[in-house]
């Protein structure tokens, strides 16, 4: 068994957060499980001697610091942070309201930043730790009716890629998780999925079609989140956890396709790029 660690998991009241918390407990770790509704988290995960449940709204910066203080008081430190909490504002860009777009960024981007900012001082004191952030296939590839969601996940990707260089000198590792379509609760209407507030004639028919398509996918996704959670715990427990994990055959296929397209574009414009690189530019 791997050395016992303290895991701090956000969004542990539903979906994949529950599976990750349970997988970490099953592997012999202690878990701090957080969610907006502590009772919901407790009911979802079940009782365990090494489980601490804390109510946490990740968009509340001060609440994040308070949750970390409570976790450290109970377990003495935090070894693994899993930024899992998030939601999905579906819709075409023009019909997602400005308020919805900002709310999407607050939860999916600034939320993980709030929690990580609170946890990193603990890990730096320890000179050890690992930050795992759950992104998405939408953090690598833009998709129809995903403008707000993809923007939040692309932002996460850039932040995490850069964070790695900041924290590695202090013994802290990072991993970005990019799942494809798994049977999580991301597409639960009104809970994790929020539909557009605005209506524009040009988009109305397409909006109706895409909303129904998203609804029909809920619970029918191909990936098993229990297997994903167990694999994630095993990866973090391994001697050299990956900096990026594309999870699911569907995600791997899409990423490979995008990589080929990018290479083709580079080759197609190699001559132009070369001439620009060698051009004598004066200002």
C-alpha cells in the first residue's frame, strides 16, 4: 500500500468528487471532502474514521482558507489537493449572458485558484504535495455550444501549466486531468448544467436542439467514473505522477486528431513562418 496521505477534494457532494474521495479512502488515505452542502457530502460518501467533511463554496476565498485551517488542525497537513468542483454553462456565446459567463469563470477558474492559494502555503511548509486539477477535453478542444465552459477550462490549463514551474522547487507536483465523457453529474440540469439566459432568433432553434442533446447524454456517457477515480488515485500514488492525464478513449482520440491538425497546419505554413522568423523587423 502507498504511504498514507491527506487528500483534500472539492466538489465531493456529487459525481466524480464522491468517487475520488471514496477511492482515496479505499486506498488507505485520509480525506477532507468538501462541498457547498456538508450534509450532502456526508450522505454521498458515507461514514469513515479518516474522513473529514467541510462545507465549502470554492468561490469564497476566505472560506477556502478556513477549510484548509480546519483540515490541518485535524490531520496535520495536506498532501494532495484535487480541484474537482465545477459546473457547465452550456450555450452559444451570444446567448450565454455576461453574468453567466462571469459565473462560469468564478466557479471553474477562480474557484480552484482560491482553494489552491489557500493550500499551497501548507505544502510549501511541508516541502511536499501534489495539486491535481480536473480540467476537461473542452480545455484542449473547443466545441459547439461550449464557449463559456471551454474558456474556463482553457484558462485552467494555462494556469496549471505555469503553476508547475512556480511550485516544483518546493517539492510540489502538478497534474492536469482531462476526462472525456464520463457518467458524472456534470449534465444534471439545474445542478451542474445551466442553460442560456438569453434568446436570439438566429440561435433559438439550434439552442433547443443542443439543450435536448445535452440532456439526452446525461447518464449515457461511455466512461465509468469509478474506474477513473481509482486510476487517478493510483497515478498520484505512483513514483512519478504525470503532469497531464488525458482520460478516456474518446478524449485520447480527439486529442490525437487535434495534434495531427496542428502539425498539418504548421507544415502547410512552414515556409511563411521561416521567412518571418528571419525577417529583419525594425520599429
